[in-house]
């Protein structure tokens, strides 16, 4: 049993759990290296079972580190019968399930089938996620490689930025450069937003929005490399920045660099969030309401989540974003975001694209 697996079992063991029914794809990948979708895992202390239908059995056999692959779905029994048989065969009584990751219909089917086997489903949260939050050196390296691909792609796409190009076309150009530059995919749906549209922190890029002089260009993007992701946002001005744009940008930059400085083992995410908010509000600007940052890894948003009124103590090995912003409907938005590794003596910023105000 690896140290990570042992760590994962500490809590369920203390709660008397015999197994964990894993429906999160990222958790399946983390535990067994399996990259498929639509499959289920029953993790026990003695070993894991990967329950797959015929589309995935061969793939699971070749990818899983140690799990026994068990087929389900016709001509094999449905998943709930497979789970109850494994419970009976292995003497599993209390089986944890990921409360945020299991749909009701499947929960209901499995709970009923387990009743016949004298076993029950027990809700748990964040068992694997909490272990995943602290990256190994190898994982941190993969995230750093994804960041480097994204940095290079953004630099390469800037010559394409011209009056009249649409948000969607610029996004496609950036995505193309990330993928040809070594990413297997984008880390998430890239956001390219022009002008006033930047006040919607997570809007979709559109083909009917052309770039005009004086627009902010907000680009939130990341690369996916070996399953691991990067997450960066930069905001540019197309043409000359107005005094108001410059003042707002410098405030968000100050907020971002000051909060970034606080990233270290032992720091509380709540304090980092409050510091970033205070600088933006102190300048009389509207401040972001989402949290200052989130973990990044196999998923684009994962633990730890740093936000208002939530204590989260950072630990060495965590990879988090720092992404304050200011958004004003009808005017636009500014966000500056980096992906950062918490190191034993502080932090290392993994996304390195320059942040000073850039007029394109
Ligand atoms: Zn982002
Ligand atoms: Zn982010």
C-alpha cells in the first residue's frame, strides 16, 4: 500500500468503512491510472475493483496499476448486482460513496441491491480529494509543463490580435497553439472576452463580438498535459489604455501580487482572500465575489478552495491559483491569475507570462 493510499484510508477506517465506491473519474485515474469514463471503482484495503462495461474492459486491463477488472452491463449483470456480489464475497458491510459524485438513480439501485447482501452505503466527502490536494514532485512537474505550454501559446498568439478579430476566432487560435505546442487538450473551455463582456467572469467566447480599439481583452486559459492542468488569466488593452483602465488594472495587479506573496505553508486561504479583496475595495473598485483561488491538478477546480469565511491551511505540495478580479457591468472586467506551487519555504509561481499592463 502506498503512503498516499494509506493516507486516504485513515478517515474511512476511523469511521468503520470497509470500502469506498468511487464514481469520480479523476479519483479513479489518481488511484489506478485509469483514463476511461463511465466506469466505477470499488476501493478496499485489500485491493481495488474497476467495474467496466465492454467498451472499457480492455483499456482498464492495460491501464490499471493493480485493480481487478470486473465486467458489468448485459450480457453481464448490472453494476448494482456486481457491487453487491463483491460486498458479499469480501465481507464488506459499510461502503462509503462520494456524496457529491453519485446520481440518485444509481445510488438507489445500489443501496437496494446492497440491502440483500447485508451491506449499506455511507456518504463521505473529499477522501481522495484531500490526498490529491498535495501533489507529488512528479505531479507538480506535469502541472509546470502544462503552464509552460500555455505561456508559450499565449506569446505565440499575440501577433494574431488585430482589430475585428472575434472572441471565438482568437480563442481557436490560442487553443490550436496550445495543442500543437504539446497539450493533448485545453485544460477547460478557453475564455476570450472583449470589452464590456469581461464583466461576466465566466462567459462564452462569441463569433459576433469583434475586437475594437480601447477594449480590454480578458483571456482565461490552460493546457492539459498528461492529465494535469494549468490555469492562467491575463488581461490586455487593445490600443491605448484610458486612465480609468490603467488605474483599475494596477489595483488588480497589486491585489494579485500581494496575495501571491502570502502563499506559503501555514497560510490561511481565508486571509489571502480577504487581503486581495481589501486592496480592490480600498481603491473604490467593485471586487470579485468568487474565491481568490482553487486547487489545480487532474481537475481544473479541485481542493483546496480558498474563499471568504472558509479556513483552509495551505501545505507544501499544494498547487493553487491566485486570481483576483474587478468586474463592472457595462464597462468590463480585469482578472489576473497564476498557478502557484506551495513549497516548504514559500511558493513558486508556475505560470510565468508577464503581468505588467500591456497595450497590444
Ligand atoms: Zn482560470
Ligand atoms: Zn482558476
